[in-house]
């Protein structure tokens, strides 16, 4: 919920690093991302991205979100967009093993394009058959050229300004039931 900014002056919310969005061919990290008290959904603070014509992302740091191996997860979060014409917003998440290697495909929420009041985004990360020990989450703002990797030179003009806010990110372990056969020969 980014409320730690009420007690500490932070460049970025605790547990997040600025990165080039996963799966893009973007340049170095541009734009501005910081906690802000001007547009929270709940509480006093949200995480704000100020666009400058490039795609942007913030990713959870290693060790931030440990998970139980063999579980499915739901990641949800709220976003608000102001001044966007071409850029889109989404959540991304994946599982990693104990050595930090990605072991699941990257799951994405739907893309949210244009100007919206607080809107919930959701992802399901399937890990029931994986030995994932940590979840990596990424908050993404994607310019047109990074939204569709099949476009090369024909992408619309990028948004050079606008604001995106994220708040109330939640990770829920989905309940699961495992039934094993107690009879060694499998006949009943």
C-alpha cells in the first residue's frame, strides 16, 4: 500500500527497483517514479510514474515476496491513469527458484489504455506443479512500441507526459487440495 513513505523519505517504495520492463527492448530507465501523497486510492500514499516518452517499470527485489512451493497465486492491484493517449498499464508476475532463475512463464494482466479512475488489474500465476520459492512482480507502463512486439517502425507516437499511479497491491495464495492414493496398488 506504499504507506511506508509516511514515515521515511523514499526515492522508491521499499522492496522495488526501477527496471526496463520485462520483455521489452527499451533503452535505459527514463521518467520518474516515486511515492506520492497526491493521489492515493486508500491511505495517504500511492506509487506514481511520470512518463517522458519511454516505457517504465518497477520490479520487486529478490527476497521481498517468498511463497510456498507448489501453489497458485493471484496478484491484484489498483491503477489510475491521467494524461495517457497511447501508453498502457499492466501488472506482470512470475515465479523463481531458490537460485533466482525464472521457472514460470511471465503472467500479465490485461492492458489498461487511456485515462481511468482507480481500476483493478489481476493476474493468476500458476505454480501448483513448480518449485517456486519467490514471486517477482512488476508494475509496467508500456509505450506503443513495447505493447505489440510485432510492430517495429509503425508504432504510434509515444506519450511524453502523463501520470500513472499504483496502489493496494495484493498477493493471495489460492487454496488447493491434493489427493493422494493411499493404496499402493491403486485398486479400490
